[in-house]
């Protein structure tokens, strides 16, 4: 299927974009109007774009339905301040309730049952229940169009971050499990960044460059067993294992057990065993085993 934005209704294009550009973090934006009335709304057109200065951008878009603009945007034009609150699983339903199109001046802190806490630098309130609250000043608003569906990029600088001590690990860093963030996808879909949804991928080597998938021996690259992810893991190595390393692996306890069980010298069987090692993040061991199959 091909989607040409010029030949499709904005509403439908919007749906294709939101389902495929996902999951998106949620900026739970707290603003005030020029009379000091609080407003609180979620926006998933949101991300971080630099840390020096610390810049985040979110976008209250023009309504596709009637091309009107959102209260958050009106408030930003009037007061140029916002508190962006992170959204954890524990608050996702209340957060959703705050996205109701209440009349101007209605306080969504009250409607959604959140606790408003005074900020230290800016006037808008923080959401007490949110694990991270960022006090921001608005540097610029970039309108990307004038039709319904057009974005309004609110470029913000973070002035102060408030981080709940309960989500920190013993090194004072945010524990990705404890913060338990949620993100938005298409339609009514959300996802929760916890449990099995969380996994780590070792960053490519900082000092030395990784060898890359193209440097892998032909029979490994063309394996019927190894997946693209497996090849990516191997390609992230700093070197091909040499003879000594392979010999050491073959003589190690683990190597001996694997090789004893691998009675059949079928390449696919060896690749299956290597795949298992890769799934346990034993990349070097897997690489040695694969190289042994290459040398056969
Ligand atoms: C999780 C979530 C994410 C949303 N993201 C956006 C967004 O990025 N841009 C947008 O214009 N509206 C978004 N909305 C809809 C707004 O929150 C909704 O229109 C809200 O009523 C705007 O409130 P306001 O008029 O008080 O600013 C989102 C709603 C939810 C529940």
C-alpha cells in the first residue's frame, strides 16, 4: 500500500502517521491563561531535541475538524511558560481524562483529580503525581501551516527538573523500571514501558568502530537460522574472533558442553546453538561457535 499525502483526507493520513510514528512520549502540559486559570492537557507530538541548552518541543495541532486552536496554545502565546510533566502508568487514565475538550477556563487538574503544586520559577503548576516535572520557558512557536491538522511547534527550554526520589537507583540515576512511563500509539492505543517491554541493546563501541554486518563471513550473513537482530549483535563486535579465542572457547567448560551436544555437524544446528547464546547476550561465545562452523 502506498499513501500519498496529497491524495488522502487529512483525518486518514493523521491516523496512518500516528499508528506508525509510535510509541510517542507524552508531554502532560500545564499552562495558565492571562487571568491565571490553570490548564492541563496531554500532547504526544513531543520529544527532546538537545541537552545544552535543554530543549523540548511539543505541538498542539490545529483541530482537523474545524481548524480551531487549543487552549494550551492560546495560553502559551499569552504567558510563554509551561510545565511539562512525564506520564507514568499509575496516572494514565486521569491523564486521558484531562484531554477532554473542556471549555476555556475549566481547570483540568480538578476535572482529572490531580494535585497542583506551585512551581519554583514559572507560574504554571506542576502535577504532583507525575514522576518528573519540567519547568520550561517558551523560546519560540513555529506554526507549520494554517489549515486544520497543521502543527504548532512549541520550542521550550527546561529551566528546572523535579525528579521524584522514589524513581532513582542507588547511583542517583532514573531507574527505567521505576519511572514506569507510558507512550501513545495510534487510535486509543498506549504502551507501558515496563516488564518484558523493556530490554537493553549495548551501544555501538565508542572508541573503536564496530566491524559491521558486511564484515561477517559469508555463511554467517546468509544463515537460514540467524535473524537480522542476530547479525546486528555480531556486527557490533570490535573484531572477528581469532584462532586463540576460538580455541579458548572450545576448551572452556561452556564450549565443551555445547560442542559435546552438537554431535551433528550440520551448519543449521550450530547456528541454532549460536542463536541461543546470542539470546543470552553471549555474543563472543556465539561468534566463536559460528567461526568454528565457518572453518569446518
Ligand atoms: C495521550 C494523548 C496525546 C495527545 N497528543 C496530542 C498532540 O500531540 N497534539 C494535539 O494537538 N492534541 C493531542 N491530544 C489531544 C489534546 O490533549 C486535546 O485536544 C486537549 O483537549 C487539548 O486541550 P486544550 O484545548 O486545553 O489545550 C492528545 C490527547 C491524548 C490523550
